[in-house]
């Protein structure tokens, strides 16, 4: 049984939902707090940010204009982003904020998580912030030192697989298991690194492939679509027990990840759908539900072709 903070990550009857706040705080602490409140209101299980600095993850190279269309160029202008490094400055959570946001999340019944994008960031999250699990981004699936360190902590690991082949996922898991502590558990997340991801690119059946072809403890879906119902529900139906979805504040169309994020009301609907889907799938055992007891008693025919109500009218029912 794989758990974070008393909640299972491998429960087929209850999906574990992570609200990915990412860079939608826009370097504004009040907005980061509001995202925590929104995740709690939606009854998510965890809220996750990202721990990095622009200098350590992005080159100072110009962002080409024209490729994403006029709307994308206008968005970059509003952000004042001329280079990739400029853009990434809007994303990473400032380190001093981690502690207060973690306290707020815990007060609201949420688990605080963050994705480290460097070894130093991972050590900071584990040794200083004392997170209860680590998320590894798709881009770091082949970053062996980070995988080795994460595995050595014994914390549960959430491993995104955007842009990866099955062989690369298996190799990453081999690296993890070779360094893992006995308590380490791994959730492999099917993921498509497209922002936003169109539904016909999701390849949700890969969830089952990952279940069958990897030695992981659970499989989930890191969702970059803007769908609040159908795609996540299908992911759960195919075996995902963890769903990660981006959350933004209402009316936010500027933040770095706003274009593939759900507003609070949409995210709340997502969580409701996840819970309903898991419940509707049931146990898989073929056995009469308690609600069927009446029909079993009164609607079935006997070998003589009579129902109990027919037999009662004939004076043969006792």
C-alpha cells in the first residue's frame, strides 16, 4: 500500500488528486495563497508547486515570434518575456515562500508538494521543507543523479513520462530501484508534453501499458488537457489512481501555465468527476448489490415460470 500523509496513491476506489499550481502564482505570494485555498475548496488531496530558478533551467536565448500565432506573441509581450530565461522567471516558487505555503496547505488539509528541477532544489525540499514525496518532471526522466537522490530518500516518487519511450521509463525505474530504500514507492504518470494537450494526443491506453510493463506501485495521469470531465474520467477508468491537473485562479489568462489550467470551479468539478468515476467502477466482482435485493426477491421467475407475486396470487406463496 503506497501512501502520502495517510492517503493512498494506489486505491482503485478513490483517485488521489494533485492540484498543480506550477507558475500560476505569477511571483505574487497572495496569488500563491489563493491557489492553496482554491485547491482545498475543490477537495484536492495535494497542491504542488515547482522549485527552480530561471538561471538553472533555461538558456538566455530569444523566444522566436510567430510560431505560436498572434495571441501567443501578445501573451509573451504581456509577460515581458523576450528570452526563454525571462519566461521561466515567472514560474519557480521563491524558496522563502515554501515554508509558509506548506503550513497553510497543512492547515487546509492538503499535502504540500513541489517538483525540484535540480539536485540542490531536491535537497532543499527534502532536508529543509521536509516534503512527504517528490515529483520528477518529464524532462528529468533521464537525469540519473536526480533519480538516484530521490530514490535514496525513501520518499514516495511521482514520475512523469512525457515524451518518453517505454524503454526510457523502464530504465528510469531501474535507476530508481537500484538506489531505492525499502519504503520507496513509485507512481508512474502517463503524460503528454504538449501544452495544452489535445484529447486525441492523450494516448490514455498507455496507462494500461505502464501497468503491465513496468514494476511500479501505481499508475496515474498527468493531464495537460483543458477537459474537466471526459479525459480524466477515462484515465481513471483505464486504471489511473493518481491525477495531476493544473489549477489557476479565475479569469487568469496571463500566468505562465494558465493556457492549460482549470479555473477553481472547473477544478472542483474535476474532483467530483474523479470521485464519481472511481465509485461507479466498483470492485469488478460480479455480485448482487444491496439495492438489487428487492428485484432478486420479486422479479425473478421460478422454473414454473411464475414470479413470487404470481405465486402469491395463486395462493402458493408463503
